C-alpha cells in the first residue's frame, strides 16, 4: 500500500480544529479560504465545473468560488432548483461579473452524464477545476438506470465517466502556474470498508447501506489516487477529502437501518463531542474550496484532506469522528483494478 504525500505541510487552520464548538465557530468557511488565499477576483480566466451545485455544500462551494471571478458551471439534476440557487448567489453584489451557468446532469444515468459533458464542451474548450461533489449516502437498496448499485453508480461511476469525457480538456487547460485539479468529495465513512471489487453492485453480497456507502467513498479516493499516478505528468492533479459532519439534507434520505447503525456506532457519552464537530454548510465547503484553489496544493495530488489539512492515518482506538484516513484508502493494486473495471463498466474499456 502507498501513503499520501505527507511531505506537504499545511497547518494554517490547525488550531481552529483542536477544540470545535459546533456550527459557526472559529473554523474557517469556504469564503474565508478565498479571502485568506487572496483570490477575490483573481481567477477570472478559470472555469470550474461542480456536480451537485444546487444543494448542501455544493451551493456554498459555488458561492465561495464565484468570488474568485472564475466561470462556474453547475452540473445539476434539478434545473429549476439550481436556477433559484444562482439567483440567490448573484444577489451578492461583491461577486462582480462572475457568471454562473447550469448544465442538466443526472448522475443516476450515464447517458445523462454523456449529454452533460457534450453540452459543456459544445460551449467551451477549457476546464481548470472539476469538483465531483454530488453524492448519495446510506440510502435504501436501489439501482441506477444503467443497473449499477446506487451508491457505486452515482458516487463513483458517473463521476469517473465525467472525468474521462473531460480529461483532454483538463489536460489542454493546464498551465505551469495553474495546473488542472480534480477534487473528489469523499467521506470518513470510507474507513468502514475498501471498495468491494468482487461485488461492487451487491449482486450476491447482502445489501447493507453503510457498507455500500463506504465502498463507494473508498472508490472516490482510489479514483483520485490513481488519476494522480496516470495524469500528474500531463498537468492534472487529484485530491480527495472528507468535508466534515454537516446537516446538508442528505440525512433525510438515509435508510432506517443506516440510521440505526450510526446510532449504535456512537456511544452516548461521545455524543456531545460529536455534536461539537458538526459544521455549518459554509464551513463544510471549506476543505473542498481549499483543495480546489489553495496555493499550497498547486501541482500536488494523491492526498486526502480532512479539516482543511492533509489528514493523518486514522487510529481505530480514537473517537469515531476523529479525522484521518483508513490504511486501505491508499491501495495501489485496488486502485488499478477499480480503474480498469470502471472503464469497462462505463463502456470505455476493452
């Protein structure tokens, strides 16, 4: 197994995470990241594509990045909802001339992803940052329109295909001073399991929403790690991350058995500590925004961030909500196998 590039040092916000006090505390927001990086109005020549930009931390990611002057394109399933989001963001007159656009993209359908990529490329020949933000978690058993288990299909395969369709543009857009970035928004739940390479669609494995969710989130990190190995020398770098504990709206879709599992996994005496780690939506988008535009990560990738820092290896003896990645999050053999398997699943492999 490989390990992330621990030589990268970034601890600007470390002290703010030592004693969290709940949403709205001293931990940074996404907009604070932009201000601290002195990027307001500085990226007007960049284009950013964000999936799931009409809800949860996707909105706050878009809102903060709009302050850089970059062109923001939101890949969304619910277009009317996204239009309302854009109107709300643009009420902030300090954003300036940064245009935000919408492309319809339903990650439940690979055909929809193909059409969205085609629509994106029909209008532009540049892409500097791809943020794979959208996702589902802990839902009841289901299948995508292509027959894949829902978590694996939506969280991994749809984003995998989107990258494949846009990679040439990402390569062409990369420059020596601002290399292209792909950001995979994962989750600490990846620590429950590696990706189930032998049965990712739960064909014979009894369905467990937590296991399915964890398997797909490990896939997000494996995708980013292998992307870095394949394309770093072509000017694309990939970072995966855990945004934090956030009441984002995903919770209302949780399967009852997933909610029950989560309740059992956290001792009652740990609940006060857990609640203090929760972030506001604005704080929840901070790690994503840092990964996307932070100068410390220029030309870097194959790393996993947590709480606006390069994460440590998780110690299973620590609290369940403590930061850190599982050892299996960096498994070169697994990453390679997943990549080749995914190519075939999305119709691009031999």
